[in-house]
């Protein structure tokens, strides 16, 4: 039986980030990826602040587009924040994962595509990890000192048996999204080039938002996402595709559209940091411990960070500098901390709002923010900025009440 220091189940951004760091430190690492290639699940919208490139030493070729504008449109209004220099990027998810995988492999890591995790068992201080190759019923096994669950919100390893989809809405925030990658005429592309465009309100997506992000020349990512998809807090059509088709018709305004790819995903976020992070020598990262932010459902950057934090703790554990992996949970809770708790509260407030006019008032409250403040709210979930936005929104609500008073 082959032996590894670390086996990582899932080759998403979190798993690849951990593999890159651990293999660079000289550990023997195996990555198990259930898909046959990175093209099979290229499903991330990929919006992130510009700093993601320097924070995680990412090259420019993983960027689909640079953006110097952020546009937010409600049903009755729209506003654009703009700078002379790029403030955000749209990542090419396939190129990002390929780059991280190549770095890990160059460091000596092994990557097995088409391998589905099945189970593990403990043998003294080690773990025997069982998996199957696609199209083969033979159960294969490897031995590991540490096992990392990077299976996303499926939580296949450490969260096995955690049925978040059926949990109370007070405990879990479920987000479901669908997205198209489309090729459009140059004139249409230029309308959305260099800009992260978000759409809020019942016209665009009740209980969620829609987006149009630029990629390379004449390619756009256009999608819709809904929170609490199994409950109608706001009246809406059942089919999310209806809203996506409407977005294409209303915003692209052309029949010259070629759909390159269609994809969708459901993510379950566990509130209040209640996911299991560690069980002896098993550790969970990325969406398996709800690193995706519940307000914006931005996940790549936080998965990368959790992979780095996990790798550092695993390295200390394997080098016997720390007795166990419990500090990882503490460090992850510090990283998310109050910012994620505030995001949970805002998510419950914003995406359950049934009045479309109040969504427009929220946009008017956002207009009071500078681009720097907006970026701090959208990407960094700053408590101070969130309170500034919410106070302005409450003032606008009061003005509306008094304007209707006899």
C-alpha cells in the first residue's frame, strides 16, 4: 500500500492551495479529484478583489478580466462606482486550478483525476483512505498520516452524515446558482467590459442577485443565484432559468449569443462556525467548513486562505511542533470571526426582503459609500462599513414613512 504524509480529497482552490504549500515544504502529498479534468467542473463566477493575486502569489494568466468599475442595479435604479485603476478581477477558474496543480506537482505532489473518495478507517495513528477510479469497481487504498477534507459543501469526509440541506434556516444558509459562459458581439461585450455588474431586486432575482462578469474578449459570465431556495420569503417563479433568460434578454439585447458552457451549484453554509473543523488527524477546509461568505457567496479567496492556514498547521503537526490540529479551528474562527457573523445577519435581512422598493432604497444607501467603502463592504465585510450602510438605509426608511404621513 502506498503511503503519503497527506491525502487531500478534492482538488478545488482550498485543496490545491494546501497541496502547493505542503509539497513545497517537502511532504509527500496525494490529491484525489473525482472529475476527469478541471474542465469538467469549471463552475465559479470568479469575482475577487485585485489583492487576491499578490496575497496568494497568483500569475496574471489566471485572470479572465480586470475590472475598474462596480455596477449595482436595482429594479428602479442603477449606480456605478469607478476608479482609474483595476479594483477587482474575474478569475478563470480552470486556469487557476491548473496553475495551482502544476505548482504542487512540480513540488512532488501526486494528482489522481477520476478518483471518487469512498471511506477511511484508522490504523493506530495512521489513516487508510479508500477510493475508486471512474469506471472501475475495485476499491483502492492508500495510507496517510493526515487526511484533508476539501470536498466543498458535500462534506464527504469530516462532515459525513451532516445533513445540512434539511436543517433549519436558522442554522444553515443554502445558496443555489446557475451561470452561462456566453460569447457576444464586441459592442455588447464593451458594455460590460472592465466592470463587475450586480443586479438586485425581484425583477432580477428575488431572494438573491444576478451578475454579469467579463472574461476574455467577447466572453461574459452571466448568472443568477438565490438564497433559501426551498422557501419563498419573496414571491418568485420556481425556475431560476426564467430569471437568467430574462437577464440575457433585458441586458444583452441581442440574439447573437453563443452559449459556451452551462453550469450550476448548490452551496450549504453552516451558521455561527458550527462545522466540525478537526477530528484527530483529519481536517476540513474551504466550503467543507463554510469559508464561503454568506452575504456575497464569494468562495475562492477564502478557500485559498483556509488551505494555507491548514497547511501551516499540518506542517507543524507532522514536524511534531504542535501536539494536535486543534489550533486550526481557532485560527479559522478568528479569520472569519465577526465579519462572517455580520454577513449572516445582513443575508437574513437583505435576501428575505419582500418589498422591491426597499431593495431600491438599499441601493440608495449604498450610493453614500465611496468605491473604497463599497469594496470594503462587498469583499472584506467590514463591520464599520456595514453599520454605516445600515444606518443610512434606516434613515431612508424613516424618510419614506414620514413622506407618506398625512
